[in-house]
C-alpha cells in the first residue's frame, strides 16, 4: 500500500517523507503516523511546505535519532530533523505523545528556519576570536565587551 498524503502537503514535503519511509526500520506505518502528526497542525504543514521548497533550504530530510535524551534534533550539517522512531510509533495511539511530537517537530523546524542566522553569528564569532588571537589576546571574553 502506498503512502497517502493530505492535499495540503506539497510535492517536496511528500518526497522528504517518502525518502524517510525508505530508511532502515522506518517503513510505511511510521511514515503514516508522521504524516498524520504533521497534519494535526496547520502551522507545521505550512512551515514544512515552505522549508521544503525554500530556494536555499535548511530542511531537506527526516532522519533517525538514536541514543541521547532528546526527542528530536536538528542537524544543520545534513539539514535533517532526526526523530526517535519509537516516539513516532507511540504517537499513533497516545495523544500525549502525539502532542509532544507536534511540539518537537515545530521546535526543530524553527531551528532549521534560524539556521542561516545561527551559522552567520557563529562565523562572526569565530572571526572575532581570530582577530583577538592575532592581536595577542587570549582572554576571549574581550570579544563580548566590544
């Protein structure tokens, strides 16, 4: 049986979810639950549609999160939102877990939206550290005083 998408999901978002469903241990049931969860929030649908079709996208994939204490993470390196498969599976039958997953998806989506600004701020910070280091300053707290 093929995945069925709500009409509000654009082709780019659909392809991201199809690619996610092909990952090891994901499959159709997990993908269907992810679709249903995203579809519970019009803001998530809109946000993912926008980010998936952005000219310079910072969200291009869902991935699998293993280990750690986070329920989801955003990775700017590969532009993915990584999710715990067990959480998605439980969201199918537990409304509290589904609500938490909706929050986590929105939170990580916001990280992807802010990623360009975060990367720019990090680059500025590193450049300021280099300037201070070249000037012989090893007390990098001086950067914050300027």
